[in-house]
């Protein structure tokens, strides 16, 4: 069984008892989160696809921890001008554990 869920404007494929990374969520570590915007559910026998979302399905997950992703280096240069700028950043993510995919 798996589902495709919309989390913070990203579509993520999730399955029960798996961990995945999402954009940073405001919830604290250890708290439970429910995602209502389920776009597709496949349960082994049939596939349910919503025109926009499936209102009768929901995904329950637990926030495991907040982490930062890999460093992205941004380097700008203009040749023969002596202009060089090196910057970087690390995107923040939230690791969640999918507990269950249920029908209301």
C-alpha cells in the first residue's frame, strides 16, 4: 500500500512504516501530524485517484527530527573583471515516520 500526498506544495510518495524527508514543518519533534491532501492511494487491489484530492483518505505520521540538507554552493564570476562571489546555504528538512494510511 502506498499513497501520494501533497506536503508543503510537494508531492511525496509514502508507504506505512517508512521514513521520508519533507520541507521543514512547524511541528515539534515527537508530535503527530495528519496530512489530508491525499492525491492517490494504491492498496494492492485497486487504485483510487482524486480529481483534486481524496477527501475520505488521510495519512498519519510522526515527526522524527529536523535536519539540514547538503550544502549548496553558489559561485558567481564575471571574467576579466575581478568579480567573484562565493555563497552557500543548507536547506532545512523534517524527517517523518509514516504510521498509517487510513480511510475515514
